């Protein structure tokens, strides 16, 4: 999930900045809404953690479910 993308190819900056890609990047970094980027980043981290937690819980559930039998609990090993 891209959080921030900057087009660094010549067609993005050549008309105004000529061959000064660094100046172009500095200008772009100055106008970025960093609060919005932080919100997107935090949202991505939350989704990642929720997904990892779900996968981990699913693995545990599958492992437990595979050990369940029709026998009463005192006969399970």
C-alpha cells in the first residue's frame, strides 16, 4: 500500500526545474500534507496489525480444531 509517491522522472519536473531533480523533490516535500500522510501510515499499520492478528488467531484455531474429537474432554490428550 503506497503511502507517498513522488514522480522522479524527467517529464515530471523538466519544464520548470530543468535538470535540478533535487530542487523539484525539495519543493514537493514542502507542499505535502504531512498530517494526511501520517493518517494514511497509521491506517496502514492498523490494517497490518489487524491482519497479522487475524492470521495468527486463525492458525491457532485451525491447530485446536484439528485436535478436537468426539470423545469427552477427559479422554483428550
